[in-house]
C-alpha cells in the first residue's frame, strides 16, 4: 500500500517544470513586439527621415530627361505626285515594243513610287545608327553633354561607345499598333523639353532630306542601269547586224561569180529556192545587190531593233531628273510638340520609395536588436 502511494509522489516531485519565459522561444508576443518597436521609434524615425532626405536630394540632383514625340504614317499620293511624275517620264524607256504593235509594260519602276516602301525607308533611316551618330556629332546639345563628362572617360573608347549607345536608345521610331499599316511614333529624349523638341524637329528634317535624296538617287541608279543595258544591247545588235551584212555580201559576190560563169544576166526561175548562192536574180541584179550591200551605213536596215534602242537612248539624253522637286516620304498625324511631363526622374516616386525603404530599414534594425536580446536571454 505504501509502495503504491510513494510512486506518484516521486513522479510529481521530479517532473521538470519549464519556466513560462522559455515555453514559447520560437514565438514573439505581439505586445512585446509593438513595445519594442515603440521603444525603438527614434531609430525608425531617424532612419526614415535620413532616407527620405537622401531620396529627395537624389531626385532633385538627378539629370532630367524629356521626350518630344510625333506620330507619322505613309504618305498619300498627293504627297508624292511630283516624284511620281519624275519616275513615270522614264516609263517608255523601260517598256518593250513588239513588232505586232503591242506594248509590254515594265514594272521595274513600280517599287520607286510605292508609298509603303518609301515610308519604310524613312523609318529605317530614322533608326539607322550611322544617321544617329552623324546627327549627334553635329549637335551642339550632345557636344555640350559630352564635354561635361570626365576627361578620362571622354578618352576611354568603351565609355564613349557606351555614351553613344545610350543616346542612340533615346532616338526611336516604334510602331503604334499591330495592324499592317499602323503609324509610327518617333521620339527624341534629351535633357530639357526645349532641346528634345529642337533635336527631334532637326532630326526629322535631316532624315526627310536624306530619304528625299535617296529616292532620287535610286531613280538615277535605275535609269543609269537601263542606259548601260541599252548601250550594251545596241553594241550587240550592231555586231550581229554587221556580221549578217558581211555574210550577205559574201553570198551575193559568190552568187554573182556563179551567175557570170553560167552566163545568167537576167532574172530566171530556178527549181529550188534553198540554194546558198542563188543566181535567180541574174548577174546584173546581183552586181547591183553587192553594190547596195556595200553602201549600207544605217544598220537599222538590217536590224530593225536598233531603231527602237536608238529612240530610247535619245529619250534618255533628253530627260533629266529634277532634284529641286518637293515631295514627302511620310506625313504627320501628330506634329512634333514639346513634352508636358518629364520622363525621369520621377521625383515623387523616388521620395516615397526612399521614405518606405528608410522605414523598413529602421524596423529591421529594431527587430534585429530584439532577436539579439532574446538570444542573450536564452
């Protein structure tokens, strides 16, 4: 009986007792947490204020960037009428005139007056790195920005390339939509709204002039190529005509000799017209034929195609490309205007994010201090 009574007493006596402070080591009392944060409010406020001031100072001293924009699309026919007239005046030179009077209209010049193709050339020229570099090198705004860099950085090839690449990305022509004939938005980002407006306006003018000259140069290249082609054709046909004439003279001479030997002086009817040296004309007529063939100066008599080629070459000699004509390879849907709001820095956003970051850092510092104190307490 006594043994049974002692056992529970022993168990109760040696049962481990865990202090309340250690029963939930891995848990944080919310009241304790808020109290610790309240006690560390000075740290949190100080960190928040410091970060807020730093963010504001950073935002105020950051380089401003502004973007001027315009919306462009492919030109209408009325914008291209003068250029089309220049191109179409050469159309007869490219057409093929057949012996039966029909005309095969050539399509070689169609690509030159395609408004969509001309507009795409404008966009390609706008986005060309070479054009951007040439324009920036002539821009006083960019020269000033470049001169303000560190002298060592300005002499560093890598940093110079990075500078140009950075500015290249500020000159963009991007499609405004996903449909086939969507317009494009052209933009130029610079350090002030006035300079961005001027730079975009000047750059559009430069690209407009370049595409204008390229269109006329392409026309000149095609016309020059056609002229060379006609000259080569004329030489070939002349050679063929001369050879044909020489062969005909030789045949006539041989036929004349045969006719004289056969004492055939007047035209006769022969049994075959497939003779190489036909004597059916008679020696008198053959002698006249030889004399006539020797006196031929105009090879068009032998080769009629020479006459058509000569006419085309004469037309080319009388036609000129007027480089003073005005035409557009694009048209504005929205003209270039000064920006209303800057792209960056977003000062309000920077200030808010800096303040939040400072607050979070202050809270983190206080929480770390609580964690270290609890470790020491253990």
